[in-house]
C-alpha cells in the first residue's frame, strides 16, 4: 500500500482522496481543495478544528500536525465506513508524511540532506567572483590567456541572437565556476562574455574552482567538481538553474569521436559549426532563465509589470 501524500491541485489548495480498504487506508486520486478520509477501522483517529490532523493510531501516519486553521465538515471520532472532509490551505502542503514504502526507515525524517547556500551566501560568492578580464588577469598564465583570447575571437553572434539578448529586461546574476587551465572552459566561457556584452541585464562573474571550496561543493556534476558550471540567479540571488559542464551538442560530438579524456587542453579549437551549436545550446539556457525571471509572479509584482 503506498503511503498517502498531498499533491498539487492548483493555486488554491491541496487535496487527497483515501479509499477504504480491508486493512486500512489507500492513497487515491487528487480531488482539489476538498480532502476526504474514509475510515475502515474504528481505531484510526478523528478530525476536528481543535484536534490534530492525521491518523494517530495508524503506523503509516506517524506524524501529527496541529490544525487550528482547518475548517472541518465533521468533527467526531471516526466510525467504520464514516467519511470526514476538510478544506486544506496551501500552507499545509507538507502536513502528511510521504514515503515510497512502508518500512521503519521510510517513516523517519530524512537525514543527510545538507544545507544549500542562502541567497546572502550566493550574493557574497558573486561579489567575490571576477569579471571576465579580471579573472584571466588573476588566474591565467600567458599561454592560457592566449587560448582564451583565440577562442573568443572565433565566437560570433548572429543579429537575431544579439537582438534576443538585448531584449532581456530582468537582472540576471550569473556565476561561472571555471578554471583558466581547463580546455572545456577555454571553449565555452568566452561565449558567456559575448552574451554579457550583448545584454546589460546579465551580471556575469567568473569564480575560480579553488577560490571558494564551500560554494564549489554545491556545483558538482555527477559527483565531481567539473568546470565550467554556470549558476543562474534572480536579482535577489534566489537560485534559478545550475548547468554544466558541456552542452548536449558538445557531448554528442565527443561521443561520436571518442570516449577519451574528461577535459581537453583547448590547444585546438573546435570547428565553426561546432562552436555555433554550443553557442546555441548555451543561449537556450540563458533565454530560458530570463523567461523564468520575466514571468515570475513574485518579480512581476515587485516591478509592477
């Protein structure tokens, strides 16, 4: 029997339908704001505005939640076959435990989930990171800088791409975790500088992989500290998207040609059509983030647009 959970049912509320079974309750389909419980066992509990929410005597529902805000249609001890109904506000999304299996481990609170950086921490990391030229001046050797500059000269945006970027209106802080020594960074990071040059809304900064290990640890790919990894934020440094280390076009090319080293040297630039494909891949991500920001109800309310 799957554990019961609450599912989204629009912006106005949450709902769950439970069906009577011979040995307890069965989670059913979402029914919107109305929440129904069907009791098949007289020992399963009760529901009331001054009571608690859940099934206190049922092992599948080990957590009890105070519910002064619930408006119940019935408030009495369940009898076999009795139906109780209530309306749940959105704030009680997490009122029920949800677990994939009925085991002691699944009924316990999740541990080891860690603590992601706060918006303030991301803002501090962005302030520590450097603009493109300052990053190269600080971290690149002369030979590494030559490679970055050579690839930068090979990148060009089409008129439509420049128009798209120039139309961005939301401030978009971006942190690029990078290494001046890395060939994948050589062949991608200059693209971001072209984007930023075409869009004043993009606040682009480069963070050396070793500069802030605590921040870099939250930007791992497949368990490794790969670069480049790009972290996108809203203007108040709410995380929006993390994307890296190569784009789909680059991985398709790598799979087609070899299954070799994890990071090229950058000594030989990819052909022009491959560069254009990677530019398109990355532009898709920047555009997607801007659409998220532009359509955010929170930001639209803040800016009155």
